[in-house]
C-alpha cells in the first residue's frame, strides 16, 4: 500500500471516531451549562486528560520542542519537567479545589464571570471577555500551523488544505457536543498521545543519526560543547528560565486551562486528577522536549523553512509508514483538543459575558445557539491568520504572554488573598497586557525574546497588583469591598443560607469580642 494511502486510512479512522464522539455528545448537550462546563460532573480521568490534552498541542511537538531543542540542546528537557511539576502538579494543588468550589457555588461558567463576581465589576468582565477573544485567535492559529507543517512534509499536501481539515474536525465535534464531547474526545486523544509519543522516542533513538541512547547522548554532549550551549551563558539561562516559567506558570492564567476545574465532579476527583494529570504531562512534555533536544544530531543549521520544520523532517525520516500515521493522529489529537478548549473558552466569554449580559431577560437557548455560531466564526478567523505562516513560537508566546500577564495575578491573588480588590485587579490586568504588547512590539515580535517578555509581563502584573491593592484599601468604598460569598464555603446562590450563616457567625464573633473587652476592663 502506498505511504500516503496508509496514513490517510489511519487519519480517516480518527476523524470517524471524533464525529461519533460529537454525535454522542450532542445527545447529552441540552443546556448551556452542559455545553460550557459539561454539567459539572466530570470524573478524574476525563478531567485530567482534558487538562493535559488542552495544555499540549502541535505547538509543543512541532514549535516549542524543535525550536527549544535546537537552541538549548538537552537543557530543553527542563522545560518539560517544569510543565509537569509547576504547570500540572502545583496548578491542581493550588487552584483546582478552590476554583471548583467557588464556580460551582456561584454558578460561574467563564473566567470573566469570576472576575465580575470577585471584584463586583461588570466592566472588568467585559474587558476580560474581549481580551480573551482577541488574543486567543493567534494562539489558535499557532495550533493550526503546527500540524499543517507535519501534514505538508509527511503527506505532501498543501499547508492550507491541511489546516482546513483540522478546522473541519474541530468544528464537527465541538459545535455539536460542546464540553461533553470535548471531554470524551480528550480521553481518547490522550491515550493516543501517550502511546504515540513513547513510540516516537523509541524509533528516533534507534535511527542511524542517533544510534541509541548512550551513543546519542555522548554525541549530543560533544555537539553542545562545540556550539557553546553545554554551559549556557547569562542570556541563554534567562531565556531558558523564561520559557520554563511562561509555559508552566503561564497556564495558571489561561482561561481554557482554568475552565477544566469548573466541571470536576468533587474533591475526591480533584485528588485523583492531580496525580493523573501530573503523570500525563510528565510523559508528554518530557518526551517531546527530549526529541527536540536531538535535533542537533540531524541538523547542523536551521532548515530553509525554519525551526518549525525540524521535527516533521525528523519524523518523516525515522518512522515507519504506519507509525507515521499514528504520530500524525497524535499531533492531530493534541491540536484539536487544544483548539476546542481555546475556542470554547473564547466564544463562551463573548456569548455569555458580552451578548447575553446586555439582554433584559435571560434566554439560555438563544445564548447556546450564539455560542455555537461564535465557535465557527472563531475557527475561521484562526484559519485565516494561520495562512500567513507566522512562526509558531512567536504566535504562541505573544498570545500566551499577553493573556497570562493580564489574568494571572487578578485570578490567583483574588482566589487566595482577601485584601485583593478592584483597584489591584485593574492595575494587574492593564499593566500585564500593556507590558507584553509593548515588549513584543519593541522586539519586532522576535520569538527568541517572546517567552522572556511574557514572564516580565506576568511579574509586572503581580507587582502592579501588590502596589495598587493597599491604595485601593485606603480609598475604601466599593474598591475595597470583598464579596463575603466568594470566600464563604457555606454560601450557595440557590439557598442563600451561607450568607445568613455568615451573618450569624459574624454577630457571634462580635459578641465574643465585646465580652472579652468587658472582662479585660474588669
């Protein structure tokens, strides 16, 4: 059987499976809550795999792994380790339990809604929704680009046709089944990703260019020493740390990642999901960056098409036909799952937090229809941007840095720090986004500096929040108010009993303090 025919058969099976998942998901998606957060009943396995598959896409396998591996050699594996330990383990430990509790009690479905509830600011919700939609589009475009390079080299089909196929698959199950279909697809795609990446490592190590693990490591160490990257200089170390932090801590402020915590069934599922997600991310990210570190054994200089073509060329050289088809499905799976998460986060923010918020009467069925239409519009816009073939790392770092820089501090500090207020949140959002945009423009959108600039934006956002929060507290009034229901675990919008219980507790505490003062005087 010809190479292309065998690969197309494997891809056709994958597409058929995703269409089936979309149809099954559509049958269980009857409400807006089902479409956006899956009815809030997701178990640990689907939640953990959804987090991991949304985290990693073709951007990792094709963009980051190739570019970072060629630049840093074996040091690039540290990025994979940081993704697992910081981007997965710490994120689930610090963010998942409290985020799930708050969003479930207060019926929050999007990150802009969380900002509105926490800071009592409808304008902040509007600003956040617009920022998400605008800067998620280039992020989504980077996902298209990654897989399209691999399809172009392995199948010999045009870049644009490959992207069109990706868009069709994503639209098929996402628009039909929403979050429920996305969860089921992510579980299937996660299994494919684990099997595919382990096989990838084995075959690349066995290739003549590498010659096995021990021989390959010895040769690679020598090449790194000749290239002057065995001992990184100050600039190289800063860029590597920046990349680790941007791709790890940066996930803490990304709406499509945080949204995975909204639908987890219970705290028991969170504990199990923490272990599963960390293991999944460790396997995928470490293996991907390890393969990327081997690029210097295959290339002495960057190919004419740029670093984005390195991994596709290596895979086309080293993998047998059937496995190449599996790897294509692996990258397609990772890309489509990430694309669906990005699309759902961006479009639900617009439909629910901008359009529906301006209606006098709530119409959830109409909002559901509009969300589906916006998903299609978002996919088309991303496709159009990806046609221009902007380097993947540039697109990813620019959008990721801007969104994380704007949201990380207001979200994280707002979740854990009761003194965090509206003034601090606005300062963090505006400064974080502005720093990222200004630095990116000043660098000419250079991908080598983009990761470091993204980290500077996140740090600036935190600093702005910490400086502005005491000012907001001094101002008093609405700027310093903290909604008690946000931190009251007994509060529920359905019953309001938490607020009553909180008031009783406050009165009892006040009575105890007065009694203590009287006793002290006597």
